[in-house]
C-alpha cells in the first residue's frame, strides 16, 4: 500500500473521529496554556490528501521514482510548467522561505498574533538526518534564530526565512508549537489530521491487527506507518526539549543539489580550440579610449548542453534545458532500481548530455606600446571579464585601458544567448562575428543565434523581423529550467575559457602569449550570478573584483531591472503583485534557478581567493537589499562572502576580502562615466587590487565613498544599520504571505533589460 493510500485512509479516519467521538461535543471549557478560557480556534493547516501542506515539504517526494520532487498534476493544468520545473529537482530551495497557513474555527484564514511567532521559541528549525525523506533519524544541529533563519507572521501565514543559504543536499525539520496564538490570545492547535498522525496509541497491535474498529487491518497498518513517521519527528523534537503536547505541526524539507554538476564539468574541462588575431590599427581609441590596448578578435569552440536552433526545433533555446542520459545514475544510486528513463540532471545523475560544440566570439585586449608595458617572459597576465545579463562582451572595452595601465590582457566571451546585435546596437556592428573573418568558419555564430523570438519594442513573444537584443531569451521565465541552465552553461563556459588560456596566441603567430598562472577576474552586475560559481570551481583564477554583485536572481531581478516585465507578464494572466499566486511564481522560479544562482556559491567562492566588491548606494538596477528576501541584493553577497567594509586604502599580504560602497554613481558606473569621479575610483580600485595579486586596494578619492558602514540584518524586512547613509529598496521581495500549496498560474513572464 503506497503513501497516497495511507493519506486517504487517514482523512477518512479523521472524519470518522469527528463524527463518532462524543468527547468532542461533550467536552467542558477548554483552557489555553496560560489558564484563560479558549474563545476561538487557530489551527495549523495540514491535509495532505487535499494538497494542504506547508511548502516546501518532503511529503512532496511521495512515490518518487528518481529521487526528485513528485507533485501530481494534470498535463493540461495551466501551472504545469511550474510543477514540471519543481518535479525535476532533487530537493527544494536553499534560499527561499518556507510557509504554512492557519485557519479559524469557521475554516476562514486565521489571524495570527505576530508577536507570538518567535524564532527559536514557537518556531524552531533543525538540520536532521532522515530515512526515505520523511522519517527523522537524528538531529545534526539546531539552526540559530537571527543568524541562520528568521520567522514571522502576516495574516494567517507563518514564514520561515533563511538568513544564510542552507547547505545543499541536507535535511531540515521545522517544528511549530502552541506558543503561537491568535490575536485573541488563543493557543494554536494541530489539525485533526495531524493530531491523529501523532497519536500515542498504535493503530495496530503486535500481530498487525487493527486496534480501531472503523479500520480494517490493511488500513490500520497504513495509518500506523504514517503515525510512525510523525513520531520520528516528534521524538527528535522531544530530544531538543519540545514537549509532545506542545507541537502543532512538524515537517521536513530536503534541499536540492547545487554544486555536483558544475564541479563534475570542471573536472573534465579541456582546453578548447581558440583562433584569434589582432585587427590592424584597431585600439581602444576607436571606442573612445586612450588607445593603450590593441583589440584582438577571435572565436572559441565550447561544449554546449543547451538547445541549438534547428529545422526540427527552431525555438530550441527557449524550450530546451540540460538533460542527463536516461537512467545514467552514478554509484551507488545505479543500484537503487531508480527510473531508467529519467533524464533529470540531479546529484544522482549529474552529467548533462552534450548537444553540440558551439564556435562563439571571443574578445581580447592587449597592452600596446602606449601602455608602457611589453609582454613579460612568462606571458601576459590575464583578466577574465564577465558581463551582466542583457549586456555583451564589448563592455570590456571600456575597462581595457585600465587593464593595460597595469599590464594585463583582458578576455571576454558572451553568456549564452547574449552577444552583439547590430540591428539593436549599430555602434557595435564591426564586432559582430558575421562582419569579421571568423564569421566564415562553419558554425561560428553570435551566442544569440541571431534569433527573433520576441518583439524588441513591446517584449511580446513573436518575431518583429529584428534579431532579439542581447540576453532577451536568457532570463527565460517561460521555461524556468532553461533560465537556470543558461546560468550553469555560462559558468561552465568560463571554466573552459580559463583552461584554454595556456594555448591562446594574441599576436597571430600561433605561439601562446598568456600566463595562465596569473589570472584574475572582473565580474559585473548579474554576471556575478554565474561568476560566483566560476570563482568557486576554478583554481586557475586567483582573485576577483566584483561590481554591483548580487544573488537570488529572481528576487533581485523582480526588485530591480526585471520587475516591470515580470509584473506585466503575470498581469496578463490576471496575477497581480501582492497576491498568493504572484508570490508562488517567484518562489517556484527562485527554487528552480537555485543551482545556478551565485548566492549559493558565494561563501565557497570567498574561501578560494581574495575578493573586492564595489557597489553603489541605492543602485536601482541591482538593489542593495530586498525587503522580505534577505538573500537577495548586493548586501546578501557581502554577508555570504564575509566582506569587510572599507573607505580607505587597504593592504593584507594574505589577501583582501573587502567592500567599498559608493555614495553616488549608477549601476553601470564601472564602465559608463556619467559620474567621472566614480568611474575613475572604481577602475582604480579594480586595477590596484588585480595587479597586487589581491593584497592591495588603493583608495585615491574617498569623497565618493560612503564612510565605513556596519551592514547587518535584523528581521525579515532586512533592516539595515547604515550610519553612512540611507539604504532604500525599490520593490519588496514579497510579503510574508506565501502559499501553503501551489495553485494555477496561467502564464509566466520573461526577463527585462539591465541598465
């Protein structure tokens, strides 16, 4: 008998008890824990048969065949894409909040007293070990309230909010107690369903016979199994000092894998073929620079795991995502009898299938005689530049003179579905691959594939006879798995580029010119979403300068530059900001992209190399923080990486980990000098840090910096203590009103433009 049958029987049993137990109707006055008379009922909802569960919950793994989430849905359900995305994951989010709902005695939404929801008291969270997802076998540690998580109530919802990314592939247990009260002071109670599942009395005797006359033996055996699962949670909670009778709800959550696939791809990364040649007479002077660097163009051939347009599927970049070999489980999971047809990329089947080799543009800048540098005997030191989402490789040209001033080569490739689009950016026409000699190489193409899937003016799906602008399809919320895997592909591409540096010639003589043992990276904006993973897995890179870094892509994107498009797309489906359905979409979207999201890699990245981060106070493209989403925004990255604020020159022979906040400027000030003093200071800090090997950052103009601040988090709204100035946020990351279940969402949105 499977779990769904158990749940059906328990529901029947609950209704039977309500109908036949005279104590329910004949009971005397009931008292709250404080001795007051109960005047109303506040019940923690729990009814698995009707999909009323906390979200997330390990009960959603029920009947899994490949160790992924297994939420039942109808294929024609408008929300099918969301369920499909969740069901391809080997766990839930490491960054998103958990939510559960309460009702009153009429079944209407209950009214929770927010003051009664106290993290570490009425809401406790433990890292645990489990068997078969749902049975708790032990406690690893209790999460620290205010450090690891926060809890809050709004209306009838209790939310548990991570303040740090949860460890991947780990199990957690939430325990709610009757210290939670309604606004009239009544203690919260368990649902009838949960109350029965935590009963002390077994549903069967030692011989397996039913001890309850309304249940036959088989049904009672099923009910007993569910009771045993619940009691494992309550026994673990009891060991932590929580009384059995005080527990109104407990549930477990497994987090998904983050690192296995990308680390495995890095382990097999091989140098890629690179062809490059200088363009005679072309220097940075041609793009408004000082002419300190020559411009070299070329191509690199990368292994590709995403959709490639074809006659059979011309929209493959929109529809396709990483898939694994059918049933290609790694040991010991290949011995578990798992689904031999599953192609979900998980920790258990971690290698994506190669879909082809893509020959794509590479842009290189090399110090020339005007810079005062000549190539060192060991080769040019290198800076790998990563652009932001919706930008392209040519952004590096605005930094190239500064690279050259310290004797560094710069090299950049585009993220997947990004590149130069002359019809949209005519000034970049000379850099379009089709206008270079490398365009004649079979298969060489911009990473956009010159696709025309969307209207460039309105953003509506459908061609407008103009190739889509850079990155239009990459932040693809029509297909969340494709959005995630565009991020992971970009990270994998950077590692292939890094291992290829040793073979690259920049002067056309086919002799390698670069020093692959002296490599830094410069990463801008939402490029840090992929850059953090690159920093974590790439040993060739030894220091990183970040500008406007962020994590929690969906939450940050909604609060910043992508918010209007997300709202417009969901509004077309009748889903408006502030509604449960809108919040559900953001939750599922962030959960899906987690394994490609930089915030999950940031802590590990910071252990691998020195890091400097420059951000602008009140950046309106990538917010400093997002209320209600503590892991979104730039400050979340600072916290995850342990960066120390500074506003004067810093030196550390062991390597720096620092943050400078600029009091003026815009999101793109690193390469767009609308605030010349800010651009000069940013580029100067970048250059001194990279050139010193990560041991020095020189501050020449402290007037453009916010004096050293103490940035810390207090509560779900991310109160920021900032003596240096007021931090503001454009949009909330979602109210503390979340779903207890996932319901229909008829349409999703795609991404917008980064400024």
